[in-house]
């Protein structure tokens, strides 16, 4: 990831291998929630699109289409959660 900086130099590039793992966990009942599924889908897409960058094979960090649409106002904003009134 530091390869994007022109002032840094690779050291021991042939002797060191870096593996990256990402773990996502949630309770089983939370996995059915739309907001959890959307977040997981977003993370999978962002990681997949930027695999080369994360593995140090590319200097380009790419923004996913989903992020671009949201930034441009192409998708509706999530509703804010409000607690239900007490009875």
C-alpha cells in the first residue's frame, strides 16, 4: 500500500510475502437485516475492486460504482433510526 509514495523504497520484496485476511462477523439474526447485508455487499465489492491495490500490485485505489452513485446523490440516503415512543 505504501508503493503509492514515490519516496518509499521496497525492502526485501522477494523474501517477504504478506497475506491479508478480512473477517466479518454478525449475529445470525442480524445477518437478515437489510443494512447489514448492504454493508457486507459494499465491503465485498470494495475489496474485490481494490484487490491489486491491497496486495501491493497496483498504485491505484479505485472507488466502487456504489460509492460513486451515493456520493452523486444517485441512491437514497438511509433513514435515521428513531426509537419507538414509549407507551
